[in-house]
C-alpha cells in the first residue's frame, strides 16, 4: 500500500481526505489485476469511477461498475482469480458475493489497514448484457504509485451518458446527477437513440418530461449529502448549479 507521505501528498494535490485517496488506490489495484487477466476483454468498465479515472471527473467514488456478456460461472471464475492475484500483494484483502441473480453479480471488496480506523469497502457491480455495440480500450494514467497501470476495456462516454440518464429515471442518486452534468459540461452529446435503447433493455420508455420532473424535484439537501464527501473542496461550489444546468441542457434536446 501507499506510505503515509504518499497519501498526504496526493490528498493535498487532489484536495480530498486521505481515506478517499487510499480507496481510489485500491480501485486502481483491482483494475490493474483484473485487466491483466486473459479473459478480461469482455468485461467493460463503466459508471462514475470510469468517468473519473478515464475522463478526468472530479468525483471520487466507492464503487466499481462493469457490464459483461459472460455468464455468472465465468465471472465468478475471473473474480476468484483476480482476488488470488491481489492477495499476493495484499493478503488481507477479500472479495465476497453480496448478490447473484439474473441481472448480474454484486461483490464487496474489503480491506483493513492499520493506518485507518475503518476498513475500506468497495462495491463491485458486474451487470449482464447480451451484446456491446461499441467499446474502447484506454490506459489509465495517474499519479498513484501503481507498477502496472491498467489498460481497460470500457464503454464510451456517450454510452455512459445514456446509462446515467436511465439511472436518473429509475433511482434517486446524487452521483447520477453529477455525472450527467459533468458529461454535459464536457461537451458529450446526449444520443436519444442510445438512451431509448438503454431504456428498452429494462422494458421501459424514455420520457423527457418525467426526467425533467425528477431532476427538478431532487432534494437539494440530498444532493449535497450524496456528493460532498466525494468532491474536492474546490468542486463543491458546483453542487448548487447542477440541477439547473442539467435541466436546461436536457430541455433543449
């Protein structure tokens, strides 16, 4: 793991607490070991952590999200192999199943270190899919002391954007608002055909009016609570403008 000085240096650089720095380091270690596995080419990285590590989002995360065409047996085999590989470096780390169903598998990565009072817990969500129409391969380059930076297979920004819109229509999570706003600010176009395809995958229809209503009615207090601990100090001032900016963007589409 990182030394206290390394954590302190990165904490100062990113302007966030040391616990978040160490947790992100663990995420990178997992990605490094996963994408060295010979069968990892059909496991596609996505979600908010992908936006941060691949596309520069400021929002830290406690999750790792993927989608895969593999069946559960293959996924279980890969994750078992990856756990053993990581344990050669971090013997105290373990990965356990939280849920296994027709839509995928959810794991919990847990690691305890004496440097912090509480253990690190990372949710690992691998959803099932029939087909991926397009994907990209990108190396993750960061300031963390990783020996082998992962070269990850991942969804495009446009597809992540579409999935974030679907998520906004199905749940109430501040991180989805932030991630959708971030992609809008980056100039990523919202592909309505892609959104409709994503909605069809869960047997639902895209409803723009309902989306705007959900954004408008999202609790400001909840938004702040959901995001504050995961954003650097300099980025917290963006929280109050997220709902308005995102609504304006979607309303024009």
